[in-house]
């Protein structure tokens, strides 16, 4: 119940109803294509940005998620997981160009709020 309470509170924002939704590409490596088990999409409206990453399989998955926001470049960004309260600081250049590296346990997900530092 706590998970759903956090989720419903998080997705109540206007960005989810009226923002621009985009599917995010993901990539892996020749010897690890578990990225095919990852779903990722994002929303943006004005300076609000969110993205979701989900491993929809019973095996762990690794990959890079490519968020389609050019404005990430040249900045450091804080990714706040609104479901767990954890935060990660990431280079906008790496996130935009190479993709955000993710390593997800079976069925694990993140709902990141993305803000410039």
C-alpha cells in the first residue's frame, strides 16, 4: 500500500497529464542484451522532467537508457527516485550522449524526477 500511495502522489502532477511523453531508447552490449527487458519513457513540461525505468522480467537487467533531452548537456542533474527517496547525481553529457546506466533487479523500477543542480 505504501508503494501505491507514493506512486499516486507522484503521478498527480500536471506534467503527466499535459506534458510531452516520449519513449526512451535503450541499449546494451554485444555480450549482454538484457536491456531488451527494460522499458523506459519520459515526460517533460517546462522545467519539469520525469522518467520511468522498469525491468519487466524475472532476471536482472542492465543497459543504458537514452533520454531525449538535449538540454541535459553541460549540466549536472539530480535524479530523485520519488518512489524510494534515493537520489543520484549524473552528468548531463553522459546521460544524453551515452545514456544513463541502469542495473535493475527483477521487477525493479524507478520513477525519477530530474532537476539541474
